[in-house]
C-alpha cells in the first residue's frame, strides 16, 4: 500500500508550517535522501528529504499552503511493485487545504501528534540510511531518539536535533515545564483606514516574533541598567588585530569584540548567566551568546556557542557564516535555539541607546548603541572620547539589580580594557 509522507516536526517547537515549495512532482522516482520539499518553519526554511524509495503517487497539499499541522499527510509514495497513477495537474490550494481535502481532514481534526518512539524490526532501529550515517559520524545512539518520520522512523532532522550544545539542550526540557501564559483575549479586527496601501500576509517568522515578544513583555518583569563605555582602546586593539589577521583573510568587527566581552563578563558574574523557571534557577557554566540578526523575514538570533572560550578570529568567521545563512533561511534549529544570553547591536544604524526585549527563557539581553565622539572625563580632565551606551535588560525574577549592575560593570571594564578578555 502507498507510504504516507507526513508534515514533519523540523524543530522541537514546531506545531505547523508552510509547505513553501515542492521539489518533486507526481510520477517522479525518489530514493532515500532525495529532497522532496522546502518547508517554512517558525524560524527558517528547511529542506525535507525522502526516507523511502518509490514513486511519488499523490501530492495532497499544494505548495504555498500555510498552517499545515505537523503529522498531516502531504503526499504518498508508491513502492516499486505498485502502479503509479498518471501525473495530473498541480492541485490548487483550495482543493488541497487540510480542512477540505478528504484525506487530511480527519488528521487535522486530531491534536498535532507527538514524535513517536522509533519502531524496531527485531533488533534493528527504524531509521533512514542518511540518519544512520549522521548518527554514526556523531556517535549518537539511535535507540535513544524518537522519530518524526512515517511509523516513527528516525530521519535526518531527528539526528541533527540531537547534537545541540549542553546549554541549549538543558534549556529545552526546563522551559517546557514553565506554565502557559495567561490566556489573552484575541484582538478585534483592526479597521484599515481608507488610505492607499498594500497588505502583506504575515510570515510564520513574523507571527512567532509577535507572539514571543508579547509574551516576554507580559510575563517577564524587565529591569534596565545603562552604562556609558569608552571605546578608544577597543578600537585601537581592533585595528592592530586586523593588520595581523589580514594575511588570513579575517577582519574583526566591533560586534565580534563585544560578543567576546559579554560572554567573558557572564563567566565573571555567573549570577547573570541563568534561566528562571517556576521552581528552579538554572545556572549555566558556559556562555552561549545569541546574536540578533536582521533578515528579510524578521529577526533571528544565531548562537555563538562557548563564545568566551573562542578566539576573536573564530568568533568573527563563525558569526559571518551564521549571519549569511540566517539571511538565506538556511540555519538549523540547533543553531538558533538555546543560548544563555543575547546581544542586540544597533550601532551600525546610528542608534545612540535603546532597551531590548528579553528573549525567553533567557534572563538577560545586552543592547549596544553607536560609538560616537562625546565630551568625556579622561584622566580627571575634560576631553573627547569615542563613547558607546550599553543597556542590559534583566529578568528581575532571576537577577537582582545589584547583580545586573555587577555584570554591567564587568562588561564596561572588559570593553575599556580589552586585553583583559584575551588573557
């Protein structure tokens, strides 16, 4: 009988997605590992691969369809011993919407399924060949994973999701224990004024940004602490390092040095490298910095893992790669989910000072403005210096004001005396 291809859970938080594009058509032969479709999740567009061999029988959900629930049957594959139906015209969205299509409808009426435990055949774990290869490369025991493929089969996304760093991995189950936010009354439709305009449908990314920021401001008591930081020493060090790194093709940005300074200060003030849950305070021994990157579809925060333990050249190279792939919607879930604290730098836009919204379940975010020439007391005399304003937003449930002030003091000291973070 035909094998059902279901909408996969491509990240731990994914409940539904947009079937952005089909890469195959009815009648095409596919084998395990072939790419079938591009699926837009709440943070990125990801490729979905086949785990079985055969011929594409029916495409039940048309490309461009929004809000397809995880577990919904989106297509079928016929085995080699089954007759494939003749290819037919591309289905329309109206014909294939999950609520109207005869096959997906009963599936959508059910809650989104939880990833099934891997099904074993005898002593053999049910996993795709590609998943087995990745698991072998990363020394991952397939028996410990749950599969999201058909019949609980372990696929690539399941194995890749298992490789996350220690801090993000610890964060996921604890965050799940937090109680749901108080229900919010659905907003009433807004009357659009009679002014020439263009309406654009909200992307999944924009919807998630709106939901998470609203939740953060409603449920997390923010406290804001601002310091002015002299940048002259950091700018000089950056210039010297860039001359030394020129032969290696590495060019450090001010942001690279700020990432390092924040990560190091979090280790110096571990009371701020924490996460709040209803009954626990989680303290991290490593500082993974989520760095805000603006993309065409919205803000995303790729993570520099163990930023305090990496050299500036490594941070710079990794940040450039993550930012490029973030703008191309090519990040993997483990590359933007987790982190112990965040950094948002708007200095390149000339913004002097701002207060950033905390990215739950993290407990702090550092907001950095532009470096600008200002009157400044230098060696007890009024002079001119390049000064940056930095504001830390802290979850007051987890971080006391005095502890936040100590972190801001440590961050300021490292930026003004940058050799200290290289020691």
